[in-house]
C-alpha cells in the first residue's frame, strides 16, 4: 500500500512539474542560411526566463540572459563574406547547431504576382532550371500569412539554389540574385516574401498609414470591414434559416432547391487588409540583418496612382524603421505600359 501511495505521489509530481523551456529560434536560423556580411548579426529567440544563452558563429561569439517572458536577442560582431560556418546556440538544457552557414549579401524580394512569378513560368524555363547550380545562392520563401498585429513567428526553410529547389522560387528574385552573385563573388541569401494581387497598403505598417491624412481612410475602411463581420455573420444566420425553410418547402413540393447563402468572407484573412502582410510576412523577418529589398508591384494600386505617390514612400519608410536601417537599400521596378493607348478617356 505504501509503495502504491509513493508511486501516486510521484505521478502527481510529474504532472505538476512544468517542462523546462528549451532554447528556440525562428526558422530564419537554420542549415544553409546566409547572414549579412560586414554588419552586426542579429540573433534572437526564446528560452526559460533568466536562462543564459550563448551564440557562436565562426570567430564571433556573444551571450545574453533571457528576460522575464523568456525572450532574448543579441548581436554578433560583423564578419567578412565567407563560409561554411556552424551557428551554435547554447542554452542550459539544450543546444542548436546549424550547418553550412555562409556570410554574404541578404536581400528581401517582395511585391505582388510580378515578384511571385516563378522560374518555371519564365521564358526558357527548362534551360534556366537545368543551369541553376549555384550552391552559394540560398533561398528562403516566407509562407503566405495575414495578421492583425505584427507577428514574430513564421514558416519556411533555407535551401541551396539547384535545379530541384529553383522552379517555384521567384524568377525576378533568382535572376537578381544570380547577377549579384556573379558581380560580387560572395554568397547571396534571397528571402522571397510576396503575394500576387496585393496592394502596397497591405505591406505597410499601420502607424505609417495612420499618420498621413491621405492614407487614414485606408485604415478606417478595413477597421470598418472587420467590425462589420459580426453583423454579416448575424445576417448570414438569418439567411440560412430562411433558406432551410424554403428548401424544405421546395423539396416537399418537388421543386428545385435554391442555392444556399454564401458564407461571408472574413476581412481579417484578406491579403488586401491594411498592414496585414506587413504583420504576417515582414515583421517576422525583423531584426534579421539584410542589405536591402527589391520590390515589384503596382497593378493593385494602379487605380489610385496619385495616392501611390504618398503610399509607396510610406511603405518604404515603414520597412526602414522596422529594420532600424535608415539607409536600407530599396530598389523597385516601374510597371511597363499595359493595354492599348486610347485617344479619349475610357473606363
């Protein structure tokens, strides 16, 4: 009996004892990654509150203590281009080791379908794919995510550029990175964070939309859409009850059953939502050290071209502020002419 009671107490203790928090990092840190050369290298993650975390990359090493929420971040001293290295993150209870890490140039590739357009959809795709053997060009694609607030987590992984990995990657991103690699002769890291058909306001942090009178209506519109979802759901419920009653009568009379009402779209999940893609696909990259960004977008804002004069600079400013790089290099493509030229104004 005593033995059984002792076993019961042991089980109870195991149930109530919290599991030790392991050191964890975002998937931006992983095998095959590229970190920015000649800049402090930001590394961050979570651990147990008060836990000491030590990070080492090549000849650079630094340590930090996790705060009360278990969050930690540090900067390693800058390194010259090169590799391969190992990135080691050591905590009290576990350690993480990432291999085949290089130091070079890191660029974000973003925009709408212009940037999302894949290599396999490009001209001479078979030839380009077959020749895409560039092991020192590394690729990372951010999973499409909409969020109401800036996120810290993301999904994705780094891979070496090869005929197997390149077909679905951004064509513009790849060709840009390939030329950069040939010109500079250093490893290149390309982070593809793009979504077809999306407007620039979706990629802009909210405070930068709110502080300009021309852009405030964009935020107000989406706030109204989100708040209106409750009313839409209530209306849908009433429509569904009516449809069920009508369907029963129609079926009993041998008549065709009408189509059911459409469930309302959730504006919170719309990729057009103001700041939604900044929160879900740009904020999680911060504060990863990058050289700059390339941007190919505009069709979704073409109907508001005058507003774009204000919106686009605001978006660039929001990225530079987020990464705390006032001189973050930002390059964009001007849209080519599209549709026929008409002598008179038309819709």
